[in-house]
C-alpha cells in the first residue's frame, strides 16, 4: 500500500498542518473510498513537487478533478521510469491517474508548457529564441536544477547591498517584476504569489524563508517610484526584498534563470519565472509561466522547506541523486 503523509496532502484547499503520518486506519479508509469508485482512470494536471527516480515515485500538487477529488498533494508510483527523464520539480505535468491493487499510479506522465497563450509571453518566447541564437553565452549561464546558483549582489528597497549567499541556510523564492507592467495577470500575479507565500508561511518568512523580487526596469523603478511599488505589498525588507541595480547587473541575474526581457515602446516584454533556491544555495525549481496556482507554489516551497539541509548539501538535489 502506498503511504500518504499528512504534510503532503491538501484537502478542500486547506493545508493539513499536522506533520504526523496518517494512521493506518485513515490510509485504509482513503484507499477504500478510491476503490469504491472502481478501477477508474482520470486525467489529472498538477505541479511536480518531488521525484524519486530510484523508487519511481513522484509527489504532485494536483488540480481538482470535478466529481472525483478535490485539489490535493498526492504521491504516485510511475511504472515507466523513462517518463521521469525530462521532469524536474516545478514542472507542470499532465497524467492519467490509475488505481490498481491498492496502489495509485501515474501513467502517461508528460510535462506541459508553463507559458500562456497571451501575447506578451508568446512574443517573449520568440525574442528569447533569437537572443539565445545570437548570444549563446546567455544560455551557458543558465543554472540547471540541482546546481549551485552563482552569487550576485543587488540593492534592496532600503539601498542596502544584498548578496544571495547571505541567505545560506534559508530557502529563497524569487520572481521578476517592473512597476509599470500593464497586465495584472503578469507581474502583479507573480508578486501576489509571493504575498500569498508570506501569508501561508507567516511564522517562517524572514526566519528560514526569504522572498525576493528582482526589479527589471532600474531606469524607472528607483527612488520614490520603487518605494511606492514596495508599499503596495507592505514588504518588510527583513522578509521580502525588492532588488535592483544597473541594467547589466539585473540582466546578469535574470540570465541565471533563463529569464529574458526587452524594452518595447516604453514597456517591457518579458518571460515569467518563479525560482526556488534551497538552503544549500542550489536551484530547487525554476517554475515557468503564470498559470500555476499559488497554492501549488506554496506546496512546492513547503516541500523544499522540509528537506534535510545536510542531505541536500551532500547530494545536491533529491531529484538529481535519485
């Protein structure tokens, strides 16, 4: 029987805060309920939180399936190990959920694009392709999942120099923005995701979780303009830092995560990236696009927070070592 952990489940949108393993009776009831539907198959989409290639299992924050199950975090066995090759934590996946012999399997597990069909990210993808073609060095700087992120220094909203390495021992979540972004589904949505992380992890943010927003329009977002934008989010610099610097410095940081942006008639065309860095300074996930749920990002962050710092440091990344 596949073991479920209470810390790995979300039922009816509520996180079960208990970190204790579900009792055997509860697990039996859960599978009995699933078995009562018969050997059904359902197409499910969600965010991959963790994978164990050695034991062929995945942990996924699943979207709700109407008439079948609420949104929840579940662990699945994957019987075709080749399906795990192209996957990394933070990837949006679609798969078929199959219950058989009291185990739940993920079949036909495939990554799907994290981008949107809206104009700006589509245009950004085209420009990014051209940028990579003429500037191959930009691609070579991109950090793979499981590798250490190069140190960088930018200035926060209080003009304090901030280095990435000063947060070793804490999990860092960062995204990119600029204050004049006209579409609320773009920069505002990504920043709001961080605000929701602050709310969900209110007792940990600033202590062992740090939020960062990299401001990609330093010519306009500085001084009072930057402070006004920071005030919208009521960001305490001890917990949530809005970082900027010269345009080359900001671009160098963006290239570490494959994030591209260009000026276009006074506005910026840019791709969407939300990055999670583990306590050892290694890239835990690089989530692309803006179509994932904020709760799924929270589930991903919770998974990284729960990792043993010693084991992460020794192996680099669970997904890489398995």
